[in-house]
């Protein structure tokens, strides 16, 4: 059996399909990398949020020990005892 050469249009179509296939894999890879970076950043923010919530609880405990039960106006700093 002898080798045969594809027609110009067939070869062009196969090259275009191969090119698009490579582009899609490249774009998928970029998106996965970006998603991983976003997931990492979100995880970092959740950790920071948890730390702040713990810090807030410590502050509320200290204030409660000193002033008792009540509400705090964060704008003025005014403490209003609970009735």
C-alpha cells in the first residue's frame, strides 16, 4: 500500500480542529488555575473573618464584665445597659 496525501481542504480542517482543541485546553487550564487562586483567596478571607469574630467575642466578654449586659452604639461609643 502506498502513502497518500490528504487533500488541502482536509488537512486545513484537521489543523484548524487541532488548533481549536489546543486553545480550549489552554483556556480550561487558565480557568482552573484562576479558580484555584480564587478558592485560596476565599479560604484566606474566611480564616480572617473567623479570627475577627473570635477577637470580637473577647472584646464583648471584657465589656460585659466591666459594664454588664447592654448595647453599644459604635458611632458614639455610648453604652446603654439592658433593663
